[in-house]
C-alpha cells in the first residue's frame, strides 16, 4: 500500500481523518491484500513481477478488478490536495 501524499487529517473539514482511515486503511488495503494473494497462486506466477499497470492491461476477471481498483485508489489519493 503506497503511502498517502499527505496526513490523514489534511483534508478536514471536507473529508475526515476517520473517512480517510476507513477508505485507505481498510478498503484500499483489502484490494492490495487480495491482489497479493492472487499473485501468490502458482497459476498466476507469470504476473508476479509485472507492474500494476501491466496487470490492469493484461488480465481479466478478479485479478483485473483488484488491480484496477488499486490503480483507481492510487490515482484518487494523488488527485486530492489539502
């Protein structure tokens, strides 16, 4: 899980630290953990050393969904500015 580009409370009062903590620390982290679990399976070994973008472009189904959600969240955090 890449670090946030700002402190969790930096967007208050518009977005609370509690909301950031839930969305980043639980929701986003769940996509990362699931993708890592999928990449650990022998049938997905070819994807293990690929970039996130390569996984998004080259996969379908559950692996695509996990990777695409991670990419979306990474992009979202970078778009928000205090």
